[in-house]
C-alpha cells in the first residue's frame, strides 16, 4: 500500500509509561502507584451505583467534583479545573498557555512527559540543568520564556523545592504561566497551592493517582486564578465536552470525605519510605532525600540496569530510565512493608551475587 | 490584575453541548441519549467491581476492550483505537491526520464540533453546502484537500448517505484520511466499516453513547488500517497514556456480549421514531427521513425557536440551533413511547395556541 496520507501525519515520539503487566503475582514498584486501596467509602458507592443513569451524558461542568475540591482546598469553585488524570490536565494546560514564540522552561531531568507534550504541540523548550545534588537553581527560571513547568517534588529524582524559591520564580514571570506539578506533594512536600490566590499566573496541578490510590479511575485537577481556569475550560470544551465519566466524578467526591483514611495511608507510606531508604544505604546505595512515594537511588558498584533486569527475573518491577545523567539510577515506588522486605532481600542477593561474579572475573 | 500571560493563551470558541440539567423531573430529548438503560450485565459487573484495583493504573493499551471490539467487528486488534467517547477519538484524529496546508472538507451543516476542532488545532477548512434536501453531493469532496470528515448519518439532519457514495469519496482521496463518523449508524444506516479492510485511508468512528446507552461512561472507538491506528496511538500516547478508566474498559467489553438486548433496544427506538415522525407530519411538520435516534423537523407555521422555548416551559428539552439554514428546525431525540406521547400532546397544544394567538393578532 502506498499510504499516501502519511505525509500529513503528526510526527511524535510518545511517552512510554512503566510496564503494566496484567497477569501474575508480582511486586509492582515501577509506576508510583499506592500500595493501599482507596477510601473504604468507594466500595459502597460503587455497589450502589445507579447504572441506569449511564445512558445519560455526565455533567460537562463536573460541578459536583469541582465544588467538593473547592471546599476541600478552601478556594472558589471558579479556581478548579478537573481532567482525566493530571496528564490530561497538563496536556490541556500546555495547549492552552504555551503559545509564545519564546521557549518554555523545565529542568533537564524531570517528568519525561513534558518534552513529549512540547513536541506534540510544537512548543519550543529549553531545559536548564539541575545542580549536582539534583536541585533546581531558581535563577535558571528568571529570564525571557514562554512558560514554565516544574514538578515539585521533582520526578524521578524525588527531590523537593522550598515554596519561597517557587514564589520567586512565579513573581518574576508575570508574563508567563508557571505550572507547578504537585503530583507527589502529599508525601511530605510543601505545597504552593495557597499562592494561587496571590499570583494570577500560577497554576498548581494535582492528581488522585498517587496519594488517593485512584490511578485506575483517572482523576486530576488544577487550582489557579479564575482567568486561568476559564481559559483551560474553553480549550477543554473545544477538545471534548465530557471527558470525565459519571463514576469517576462521584468517586472523586467520595475520596475527599475520608481525611482520616487519607492521612493514615500517607503516614504508612512515609514510614516505609524512611525505613527502606536506610536499608538501601546499608546495602551500598546512595539514596536522594525523598518527599515522594518513591526513592531514587544508585548503587556504589552494581549498575542500575543490572539490578533492574535481575529484579524483573524475580517478578519485582522497578523503573529504570536509560537516559543521560540518570542511567545509573533506579526509581523505586514505596510498596507495603511486606513488599519492601521482599524487595530488600532480593536486592541484597543481587548485589552479593554481582560482587561474587565480579570477583570471579577478576581472578 | 494585569493578566500579562493572556497574550499567549490559545483563543478558541468551545463547542456548546446541549443542556444537561442535573435536577428535576423532565423529558430530555436534547442530547440524543438512549432512553433505555445499558445491558443488564453492566449492573452486576459494577456491583462486583474490585475497587482495591483502582489504586493501579489501567492498561494503557486497553487490550481487553480492543480485543473484544476486534472480535465483535471481525477485524484485527491492530485495526481498533479506543478513546473517551467518540469526541476524544475525533479530536485525536484531527490532531493526528489533518496537518496539511490544504483545507480539510466537511459539510456546511453537520456536527458542530468539527469546526471547533479545526479552530483549536489551527486547521484550515472548507464547508461545501448540502443540497436543498440536506443530502451530500459526493462531487464536492473530489478535489484537493487535507482530509475529509463526514458524519453518516449526518447530524443534526438525520439524513444518511449510501455506502457507494462514500466509497467513491474514499477511493478518490488516497492522499487524505477520510473519517466517517458513524455515531448514529446503528439506528438503520449502512456502515462502511467493512471498507476499512480495502482502503488504507478510511477511518470509521463509533460511540457507545447512543445505541449502547453508555454516554455516562465515555467510550468511543475507531476502526481502520493498522497504519492509521498506529499513528493514532502514537499521538494519543503523546497526550495521555491512560485516558480510559478501569471500569469503562470492562463495561465496554460487557456491553458487546449482549447482542440480543442491543438489538431489542434499537428496534424499539426505530419503532418509536417512525411513529413519532408520522404524528409530527400530521401536526404540520416537515420531518427529514431519519436513520438515527432523532428527528430533524420544521413546522409550516410555528417558528422552531417558539416551540423550543414553549416546550422548555413544560420541562421538555429538545435541541435548537440558532444557525443559518437550520434556525427553523428542531432536533428531537427519540425517547420512550410514553415520553413521545407526552411530547406530542404538548407540542400539539403549543401549535394550537400559537395559531389562536396569531388569529387574535390578525383580527
């Protein structure tokens, strides 16, 4: 076949998500999912769902969830935009706000979807280098630009930034929208959400996929000045009137009602994270200081790619990025204590075997 | 506030969906929803849902639903692309395939999202006029273009096109992707789905929102040559890895299993449509020949805008488009027999009152 139409196809290199094996018994520490189930109220709500209503379109304004989020965060409903996961919110934000001739800015090491969206929408970008300790230098973001996006805490590094540093970037860039992607902020980072009342150019993006254990139902949102939200809704309404399905809307509301459960899950994960970090260091890892639900770690002798492959053989999935600067690191999602114990035992074995093998080769 | 960032905001005029009133007792004939519930299996599936799994991301390849749709239509799994309603599938298709310097083509009267997507993605377009009987002239689509999109049957006219006419358009445009939007085809239209095996430039788009009574769960899909599907998946994977939530995937599969129920619902709607059409003609309406789940009708004396407003006062919602050429038409979704009986009674009263009032004015 000639496939003549191919000349007009948009050329892209899609984002590659972590593997999502559908079968089998495994320990899945590769996509930063929460090891604990969503709030108990979710189960009851689902069993009571009025499936006859599925015949109707959902509320295009998603009023119920918008209002619940506004109340939860103590802001106006006109300051909330919701989408199908924070990826949807971010994609729509790139399309809405990043239309300048000047390049947008984001760190050289960060969520690897940012350059994918920039390429998709033909947005120019520059990527200031992180410092040696993987921190962001605020000065790199105070220069002409068409927009800024920073993940805080950053991924896959797990390293967080102080609100004052973000505030200085936001305050210095009145002509650009500054997006702070707070996907992981609930695990100990400091949010800049309250600054959205003060700065009209600040958009804070959140997700239900990590701290709220609801990756499967695809819920994300943004908080910002009503004018930012209006612009997002116009573009979203030009893409798809009804992106959010009926069940995700009510489940999203339900999750917000159980603050105690939410806090307890986060507490458990932070606890496991700290213990796991210490254990990894004992095994010879350098572990970056994490305020997320994952650890970013590199071993003093065993290459990350080797550990990654060996763990996979043991049915333990972690994330490995074959990219400059981070190709000797592993990103390890925090699972339950039981999962991390098995993980640590296996990884200990892998390191031991590697050293034995090396020794054998050296002789 | 200065809102300096506004200069770089994408300027759009969003699609305005039909009203989706969330409260109250009303007869809703304005957004072409199905009056009957989804397949009975859906209810059971939902009550048994394993909500603990919501903590995980859904399968980004949506394999389960893709395979079920492939089997249902007797094509390969590499010929199916799924999305969050057919609007999502169409938006991604515009972004993927319509990147030529030449204008894309669609009828002047058609689904009013097409020009919204074209504007959003800055795609040039031309809109050949429908004939006086609201039919499409195939010759208008055999000239240089950057792509073609035709709804068959067309909306809001309800008028269908013969597959041979579509085939001639597809065959004459090897250098362009031709999208046939078959949102309403299950209600009596003739599908060109089988032609996707023959023509590498034909993409057929379908939805669960009408015939499958599942507008609330947002499921749509496209069928086409594996190369078309690959291009769609690349762009989709550059926008959002996981658009389809876990429940919609399994519910989408479940719906396909109950062909008998599906056929019975469609049969009832067609039956009600035919009866309603005859009754409207008796009341002085001209009704276009419909192969959809709605009627497009104009009254000989009473303006459509008047009927629209009067029906609303009676809590009956139909759709009115205040646009050139169709601003004296109403688009009436087919409800249950009971709903249409009430609708006809009320509309009869409105016409009678209008004539009485007119007569009063004339004297």
